[in-house]
């Protein structure tokens, strides 16, 4: 051991001294040396050992952590319920309030039952909702996504009629509507990018016509933001913003969502269009491209394990950045807290505040109502 570097910092003293003896030795021999060392360094300027049992210190970081009022005053991260978006699943049919097995506390609603949830959200201060549709019938080309009487088109019409104060964002993708569960139309076993973009644009226009305030393409096809901007503008929807799922990773965190929306691919995976989680520079490239194509807001998805990417994207773009805390993040916190391993409230607060600290301006989360409450109570934000 003495031949290694470890020996320099750790050496057996040959005896078997107990704690008290070692502490006494340290006080007599080591402490005076430590004091001298400290005085020679810059630290000595703000902190000096005064020879008694106290240090003379000008700068004490703990001073600003002394009480709840003070801690709240000096928070670096501020949050507001107006930046929260709640994802909601609307299923074809009536009288449906179905709990999603892998997401306890989250439900699929039909158009006639979604009102109770929307009211609850509005009352809590969450006025923006992201709609996901679950159609009765799926086909090869996902025609339920752009059908005039599609599930989302019906939900939008009713939601905007009953709750004009609601801000309705629609997810734009094909995976919930295709029989094979992929995010576009197929060419052999791969998704045909350019044909899919055409249908996505058609879907986005159809949502805008049905009353969507904002559209949010999540498919990860190349060029879709540009195509959607073109078709919206050509039809008079120049003021409808596009929130692009620009930096969306092929992630295991989506598993409970696929259960919720019935959108698991019947073969293969989504790695040819969603991003490889080893990459972050590529995320910046995707974000910049989408801004160039006309995206008004850039999203990073998932959130929890991708905050480095979020911070990097935030530095690179000059549009608002959203983070989507996905189903698997919700499910993990839910399951661990139900097992008694963690405290749910604390985990919700911490994960949300950390996403904002990393730079998100908008936060999509199944915990939107809870977070709005915690902000109101001053626990976070
Ligand atoms: Zn999809």
C-alpha cells in the first residue's frame, strides 16, 4: 500500500487507538497546523480561527438559510401554475372514467365525462391541457387522427364550448390511431417520413379547425414543423402556435403511456425516429432545426433523466422551452410512495423544482394539480 498513492493519504499508524485518543492527538498536533494552513489560503479572509472555540467569519452561507421566510425570499427558481400543462386521455365512447393500471390516480375519460376533470383543473389554477385521443377504430394510415368527427375533434369542440377559459393544446401524432402503433405510415417495416409529414400537417389543421389553441407534433419526423406551419398559415391559422416535441428520446420511461393510450408498436421500436439517449448535441441540432422551421416552443422529453439536455437546449434557443415529465416518471414516484419508500409530496416538489431550475419555462406533468397546490402553499416556487 505504501507504494501506491493511497498510502499518501491513508497510512496505518501501527497502533490501535480509540476515537478519544485520536481526537486528543488531532487537537494537539493537527489542529494548529490546519489553522495555519487556512490562514495562508484565501479562506482566511472570510473565516479565521479566533483561538477559542469559534471562527471569525464574514461570509456564512448558512445565514441565508436561517428560516422559512428567508429561504423563500432568496429562492433562485420561481414557478407559477400558469406554466403547467396537464396531459389528458380522451377515449371514444360514453360514461368512461377508467383508471390507467400503470398510472394510479390517472384516468381515461370520454367526451361526456372529461368535464369533471377539466373543472377540477381550472379550479386548481391549471388552465392548459394537452389532449391525447384514443379512437374506437385504428387503421394502417391513422385516419382517426384527421377525421372531422375524430375523438380529439369532438373533445375540442365540446371543451372549448363548455370552458372557454381553457387553453387547449393537442398532441399531433399517429401512434394512437395506427393499427401497427407506429408514429406514421409504413413503408415496409420503416416509417415513411415524407408521407407521414403530409398526414401530420392534415391532422394539425383539422385540430386547429376544431378549436385547438396550440398544436404539438410529437412524432419526430423530419420537416414536420415546417409542413404544419405552412398548412396552418395557408388556411388562416397564422396565430396558432406550434409547440414541437423537438428533443424526444426513445425512452423506457414511456411504458405506462403506451398502456394508457394503447399505442405500443406491434413490432420493432421507435429508434429510427426518436433520439438515442446517448446524445445531447443532437438534441441541440433538433431544437435549432425546429426553431428554424417555425416552432414557437421547443420541448424536451422525458424530463427527469434529461435535465442536462434541457439546460443545453435552453442555452441554445431563444424560444420558451418545455419539459415533459412522462408517464414513467409519474409511475415511479407513485409506486415508490405507495410502497412507503419515499414521500410522494416531497418527490413531486423536488422533481418539479429541479426541472424549472434546469431551465424549463413550461412543465407538462400528470401531477399538475398537486404542483399548483404546492406552489399556492408556498412549498415550492
Ligand atoms: Zn407517436
